[in-house]
């Protein structure tokens, strides 16, 4: 996993329509079904991104309630985080932080429920267990670091507006994907929920910046773009909310996200001129019936 980013898999699969109107494909996260909270794997990969090696942690020793007396995780916080940019915590104020609460403008609650605090350091403990590394690594916040991912879809259509179907008669779904400048990989546009922002605002902003290059648009274009975005993002369906098995995760800091599907069912709203911007070098529609999508972004 090159670069400062993370991804997880979401699969699109067609379902039978339950009413006369077309309904978008059902999006379901693919996770380890062995338990309600599967063991993370990517978060234990070593070495850490552009950093030191993690202590190795076997699957059966990941849970915090399993005793591991010789556990000595690597202590690592990247220099960029130590410089305390606006998205990072001030480590000197740990005693003032309100974990498991909304702490001023910073939401320190987890979608996974209340998390434990280390009895000695008073720092959050990863909701999925040991990672072989303590500190924050490349993440700014102790505890959960919240992100938002918009999955924008529409039915593929012929020029006359009729929906295209595959050989079995199922409608073909299109989704928007961006090409990362840093890695060259195709990805779902997404970003971190910044201080003071809501998830809904982040979803719309990140799509505008990465898929429509809204930061470079003139005033008239931006106004029209905003109108259409408001229509498209007025109603969405949450398809995943929770922990992300991310290579940047540590024992004390981890990624969580809200992924929402925004579907233009009649094909009248999602007719933007797609342009790569911000972290994206290119953007395009892909069509799929069963296709892995990557959510991949950085601070």
C-alpha cells in the first residue's frame, strides 16, 4: 500500500427490483464473517508506511483481553504529526482530552462503541486489538480518526435515455472513480472529516474537489456545480459505518469511516463534466455488475 492512504473493499452486486422504479445495486462491505468484530490484518503489516517495523502480533494475541506479558509495541509518531498541523492532537494536552465524547469540535466517539483506555498512559486502545505499534503513526488524533466516502452511482444509458442491460437482463451500474496523483491507482473519492465539518459536508466537498475539480472552477460554474451537488447529495444511503483496517492504524489511533451511496436513479442529476482535482490526476465513470472499489485518501 504505497503513499499515505488507506483502502477497504466494497462490492456492488445487482438485486431484483422490489418496485416498478429501478433501484440501485445493493452495496455490502466484505468483512471476515468469523465474528462481529473481525481481527484486523492490514493494521498489523510491517514495516509501517515509511516508518519502522511493528512488533509481530499473532492472530490469537490480537485481543486486549488475551494476556501477552512480553508485548512491547514499537513506539512511533511521524514527524509530520509531531509538528501539530491543524488536524493533529497536541500531545502535551492528553490529560485534557475527553475520550469517548465529543470533545469541543473534535468527535472522539467511535462507531464501534466505547473503547478502553490504557490504565497507565490513559490513551485510547484500538477497538480491534493490538497492532504491534503504539503512538499515532501518521494519524492525527488519538483514538478514532473519522473519514467520509461518497459512492456516486447511476445506471448506464444509451443516447436515447434507455438503461443498458447485460446479457442476463440486469441493469448496468456506473460509479465515479478518481485516479490518485500519488499512487496512480483508481479509487473512490473521499477525505477526512475536518474540525467543525459534518460528515455530509465532507462527502459533498470531497466529491466536488476530487471528481469535479471545484477548487479551480470559476464563479458561475461553481454556482451551477453547487446546485447539482445539493440535489445529488440531498439523499443518500449509508452502506458502511465503522472501523477501517488501515495500514496507518496503531494501538492508540485508528481510522473509521462513513461510506454513503448517492444514486441518480433517473439520470438527470449526475451529468457533470468530470475533472480530476485536489488529490486526483484523472476521473472517469466505470461500469460494473460486480467490481471491487477502493476508498483511498490521505490527509
